[in-house]
C-alpha cells in the first residue's frame, strides 16, 4: 500500500490524443514544451511518451532542465532559453543542446563556449516582437545579425532557428498577433540581408497553434495544450478543442465527522455550519499546490457527490461537506471534463488564476502515477 495520501494520475492515452489533435491543427512540426517538470506532470514520463509518439523537438526553459532532459532523450532536438551571464555553456554544447541567443552577452557567452570546446554551437536567434521581455530588439538586430553571420561563416555557430513569443495569442481579436507576425517577418528579412537563413522559424505556442494559423511557420511549440488545458477557456474550452486532461488529481479522505449547526470550520472560522453537517478532511493543502483562494468556493467529487470546500484551505489539508463521507473514500479535485469532473480551468476560474498555474504548482508530495 502506498504511503502517499494523494496522487496525480497521468494519462498516457490523453497525452497521445492531445498530440494527435495538435498535429491535426497544423502542418508544422511540434516542439513539445516540457518545462517546469512538464507543467507538473513529470518531465521524464511526458518526454518519453511524446518521443514514442514521434515528437522530435522539445523545449525547456532552464539549462539545468535541458541537461536533465538529455539523459532521457539521447537523440531528440532540445532547445533551452534561460541561462544567465557566466553560465557553463560548455555543458550545453557537450550535450548537443540548442541554445537561444537574444542579447549581445548571450551571443558572446555562446561564442566563448564554442571556441573553448571546438564544438559548433546550435543557436536559435530570439527577437522581441512585442513582449518587452527576451530577445533582440529590431533596432539592435542588424548588428547582431552581422556578428552571427561571421560566427556561422567561421563554423563557430549554426543558426538553427529564428523565434519569438506571442503576447496576446489567447485573444484572437486583439490584433497584437498580426502586429507581432509582421515584426517577426521584418526580423527574418534582417537576418536574410546579413546572409543568415535559419533552418526553422517558430513563433506560435499553444494559443497560436490553435487560433492563429498564419503564425505556424516550421514549428509550433505547444505547452499547456499538450496537457489538455485550454490556453483561454473563454475562447474555447479544452473539450471543445478536442483536448483531454492528462492529469487527474485525487486524494483519500482522512477523517469524517458529524458537527452541529453553528460550528466553525478550519482556521479563523471563515465558514460556520448553518445546519447539522457531515464533514470530511482531504489531505491536500497549499503546500501541495492547492490554492488558498479555493477556500469556501471550490468543490471536489466523491463518487457521484459534489462536495464543497468548507473553511480555509490549510497547508496540508482542507475540509469538505457531504452526506455519508467516510475515511478512505477517494476525493477527485479535477480531471477531464468528458468524465464529468471539475477541470483545472474550473479551479482556475474560481481562484482568479489560469489553468497553467493549477497543474504546474502541484507539489512533489503528490505522487505521480502512470494511468492509461
């Protein structure tokens, strides 16, 4: 018997269906984004499953993640884009990682590592098309492109990609995506004028892949959609898109009891029973990633019963109300809409956040379990 009171069931078939659905939405190749421990689903598990389904490109934010991922996927193409000045990029080159360069210091650090190791650095040139975050500004790109062309001619760098990130792709009517695509095309021209022609162009993440076909280019980078969560459920719910939740979060009830009317529940008694009530304890809390804002607003499913959270979510447990609840029964917090369950997006709507945060914040005390 497991010593874990809770678990996240991670569905192999749901991931496969989502990959198939995303492939059906584009003629571009997929780059599976598996950063943040595959959005809380488990890096090794998800990466291996996606590779078995024919995905060749993978992306992770941080260099340490990319080095870990390389151990699981010896031959996949892996892009990483967050490293700071002075990071040991010789490790990245030794591991055959693709590196993003979007600033003069990053380009200099990559050049230094390539010369030190004698290995050609594979780079993706990042351009800022409207996020005001990472990447070369268009005004600075001609000088960078000239330097990149020199490094490519010398064999120090191989320009694999040109890429950027969309700010408002989850709002198809904003007009910002069309503006950013035009800036991206301008960047492409600047590189071409310097004699730099990347192997692949990639601009779209999940929302772009689903709702902006003109941004697809050679690669699309689905992240949250891989896991069966909508980039914006106000535009389309996951089930409307044809996506299945890969994670089902559940826990076994810890205790149950009858309490009279007028009884305060959990810290600060933010809920007081209005009548005789039957309460039970779910052994999950904010230390496990359950939003404290779910207090008194979210529900869980126990069998066919919908059981509301009563009182404050604590560090490692919270209280629910329902008829006939008993210790050992399974409470499901969220899962797939097609199973009639609350979804991560439902929890996000109730707690003033996004589905991305609901799944990716689930803590390491929650055991991940392979599911069909």
